[in-house]
C-alpha cells in the first residue's frame, strides 16, 4: 500500500482542530476527513468517524496496525507543517 497523495486544508480559526486532510491510496482509493488535532501541545491524527446511537464516536475508516497508523500520521503531519510554512511565508509577504 502506498499513500500517493495527501491533501490538507488548514482551519481558519484553529482551536484544537488544526486541519482536515484527505489521503489517496495507490492512486485509486480516497479517505476524506482525517483531522489534525492538538491536545495538550501534541499533534495527532484523528480518523474519520461518526456518532453512534449511544452518543459515542466510532471510526469509520482506520488502519488495522500501528505501523500503518504511524505512516499515515507522519505523512499528514509533514504536509500540515509544510502548509503552515507556506501560510506563514504568505502572511509575511502580505505585510
């Protein structure tokens, strides 16, 4: 399995939610609504989920092993950092 594309949208007024991402797997399958979330100063990736009848949230798409989760998280967080740098450079040039 290869992640062939990562698309990321920064949140305009970020709180805990910093960005939303989509990944493309092997140029043929897309997973939308991964989220970059900050909790206690640490960034992590939350998988797409939905609220179930009990009010809890359940992932609707997720890796089945830690190696794959770590690989996806690294790619998405790298893209997040890249987009932050672009936004910062853009803001500096606008001033």
